[in-house]
């Protein structure tokens, strides 16, 4: 009897030791997506845009690890509809959302009321990509003003205060904030002309109604290659692979300038940390796959997988930066 009790005790100790040495994995904490309960990547913008295409690229890449993954577009209110929806979902790893510089760094300072709290309602999983913006003018503008570089532009603006204007896709957009930062760092005076989206803003530059624009790399590359737009600089700290001969704003003499349209994946804040880590491992592996990297590059993006902690720090830093820029611009919505 004593030997049997000793044996049972020994087996119990081995079992406890095994649990301690091999803890329950995050994969066991969340089930794979299936037909009745798929994993959803919510995109808070309409179908067809860079964030939507990126989400679909990622969904396709992770089906082997996560099962059935679908993209769910919930546009409206500058991303607020989709973000507000996701914050109310279960924290079981089955609902993610593509958040961006607008939803998490600009809008909280731009809108008086939002249906979500960017800091409290979500946990970052991983950054997806950075997309540079490009400062562009038309050949006609170059001929009229002689401006061929950022320094030329600054000199022209100082010699003609208030004469220049710049287009953007709307108050609080990345293009608007880029223009405000240039004004702050260089002391020049330019008039902001907001439009209801990037497309009409770019058309205004082509038509000569506005002088320049900080536009998305994916939107301007073809027109640059066709000679319809002249690039003066990219807005990120490093040159864009698609435009290797175009300097950065910092290289062009505007120190501290660094603006990109970044976006990444978040989950509801109630999601357990082990589930977040599991999703991070799967998603960052997908973002390193050559095919995914190439497809993001076609959208003008640079794949940038991160840890949840690094992504959280980026969001915090960017929020602080844009709080100052939005205040300086005077832009408000509502």
C-alpha cells in the first residue's frame, strides 16, 4: 500500500513539473477560426484602399496558422465606426482591427467626441507597415516659380509670405499635419486648402488651383514616373525604395521631420496577453514572408513587424507628436 501511494505521489509530482515546464500555450487559449466563428480583421475604411488590401493580404497569409480569416469592412466617421465596434467584441483573439495614424494618433486630438478611447480600448498586436508621403508639385509650378528643391520652396515661401497654398485630403489628415509641421520647423507661411479626400486634393494640384501636396507614395508614384508630378522629398527618415533618388525632408534640410502613414493590428483591451503574443508570433511571421513584403511594397508600404510593446510605444510617441500639431493647426471636427 505504501509503495502504491508513493508511486501515485511521484506521478503527481512529475505531472506538476511538466505543467510548470510546459505552460499552456496561447494557441490553446484561442481556437482557430472556422465557418461559424471565423477570425475577423475589421477594416474601419471602405474596400479597395491600402489598408483593406493589406488586411486581405495578411488574412490570406495566416489561414494555415489561424484557420478561417475574413476581412470585415466597417467604414464611417473617420474610422470611428469600425473602432467603436471592435472595442465591444470579446477578447478571444477572434476580432482584430486595422488601426492607423489617423485612428490612434490624430483623431483623438481632432474630434471632440469619439466612440472609442485609442489608449484604453485596444491592445497593440503588431505594426504592419509605414507608408511614406511625398511632397510633390507640378512641372508647371516649377516653371513658374523656379522651385526645384525643398530649399527652393522655403526660400520662395519666405520671399512671398502667404502666397503658397497646399492641398490635403481634409482637416487633420496626414497631408495636413505634414504641411503644418513644415510651417513650424521652417517658419514659412502657407495656406491650407482641405478637400473631401485625397483624390480631389491631388486633382486640385494638377489643375493649378493649389500649389503642392504631401501625398501618399502609392498615389503619386505613377504620376511621378510619367513626369506629371515633380517629387521634392519624401517625408520619412529613410528614402523610399520606389523613389531612391528623391531625398528625405531631413536630407533636404528640414531637421526632425518624420511623418509616415503607419498602420497595424489591434485587439480589444480585454484580450489576454498570451493570446496577443500568439497572434503577434503568427502575424509577424506572415509579414516577413517575401510575397507579403512584395505586395505591401506595391501599395507603397514598408513592412514593419514589431513586438506589441514596440508598437505600443510608437502609438504613444505619435499621439504626443500629433497632439501638438493638431493644436497648432487649430483643426477641429464636431
